[in-house]
């Protein structure tokens, strides 16, 4: 059950804004803002009113059903109406749940995704590359633009690390659930006895921060330049094009050497640094707000195992919602199953609603 006081406050707010708009005393800018708020409330107001009436209507129908004086036809009709009422109330509740959720301003943002090989040696780097290919396919299907910021390859042809940005509509709201440790169980190509190995990779999804989101002063940055290095430590540039930027207040360090231009490397490094500093500040605020309740879908911390990809059994399991799908091939081909994503959204929704009570 949703808190009735919250539902009543929706109705009261709707009535209050309606009176303000009808008064004609609002200045144009305030009128525009109030009109937008009124329009949003209009979409939910009827559901709120019906939801508040549910208990009394339910009692009336149950009284008819349990009344021995009621004839059979009346009881049958009341049972059908009660079934319809329960379905309708469930719909009202779901719509109100979504409306009452605290809005996450980052959901509309683009994202920076960082994937790093974890435990498992060269096999972990191959898994890191597999995850990158999976996200590439997801973005392609959704017509999102992917720009590679940095790649560090392994001797096995995998990736030790890959960082890329994703641009489009509502990117962060969809990809944010990918943050955490991804574990793979499979037989590596190098394994001669067919034994299953377990490896891991970490994924961090950061909302891309704009200058208006967080102020980073030039005086807070230390910029070092050096020659880009290749395999075995050899210099691949004859000029100091590689850049290392340290954000002194937070200690965040970003190095970038993919581009031949020092200017381009600095721009890319700043983009990553801004996102990391913003994410760090955001997490501090989130922890302060939710220190009295446990986040059961995960904090997004990269030390936390969130998902297992089991190749011998062809399954993928999300440990945050205990959901297993026997669709591993589909998953890796870019079909991050909506059933899993929706389950994570609902879990987050329920946790946020607990904070509203």
C-alpha cells in the first residue's frame, strides 16, 4: 500500500495550482512553470482519486458478497466487480509509484563507461573485450553513438582496459545498472583439459558531467605531459603528447595518450576526470541521504559482484534480483534483456518508495 498522505498531497497540490492559474495574478515565468507542473499532475490526478476510493468500494462489494440476504445474481455481479476493482487498483498503484519516485537528474545524461579486466589473467582481458562488444551492440541497436576514449590491449588480443562515451537519449538511466563486477565461467581456449575457469571484469558507468554540474578550477589541477608509450615501454611518439591530469582536492588521476595531439589528449582526459569527480561527489550525497537504509540492488561499487555469465549452462544470472535467464547468446549479442533491466528498475523503485514512507 502506498502512503495515503502522499496521495492526498497530490490532490491538494493539483487543486492549489489550479486556483493559482485561475487567479491571473502569476507573472509569465511563474505561470509557465506552474502550467507545466499542473500538466504533469493532470496525468495522475484521476488515478490518485480512484486509489483513495479503493478501500471503501472494496468494503461495499465484500459486504454484498458476504451478505446471506443478497441473491445469487447480485453476489455474482459483486464478485466480478471486485475482481475488476482489484485489477484497476493495481494499475493505479503502479502509475502512482512511478510518479512518486524521486527524479534522478542524471537519468537524462550521456555516460562514460569504463571496463577493466579483473581476476583471471589473460582470460579476464578476453572477457573485458567481450563485454565491450556486447555494449557496442546494445548501443548500435538503440542508435546510440559510441566514442572510444582509451583502449589498452593485452597479449591475448583482449583488453586490459577500455573507456568509451555513449551519447543519445536517456543513456545513463539504462546503463547505470551495469556498474559492478561481472563474472564469467567458461573453458578458456588455452585450457587443454576442458576445465571451467572463473574470471572477472569491472564495469563503471558514470554520468557525463557538464561544466554546469561541477566546477573544476584550473588551480585544482596538475597537468603532466610525457611521451606516449607502446608495448614493452617503448616510446611511440617523439613529442610529449600524452597527458596526465591530477585533481588535487579529490586525488583523482586520469592519463590519456591515444591521440597524437596533446590538446586532444587533454580534452579527453578532462572529460573522464570531470565524470569521475562528479560521480564521487554524487555518491557521497547519495550515501548521506540513504545511510539509514540498505540499497539492495547494489551501490554501483565496482567491488560488488552483480552478474555471472555461465557458458557451459548458457545462462546469465543477475545476483541483485536473483534472476537467471537461459539466453546467454542473445545477451552477448546486444539483447540486454528488458526483463532483467525492468526487474532492476522495479527493485530500485521499491527501495525509493520505502524512503517515502
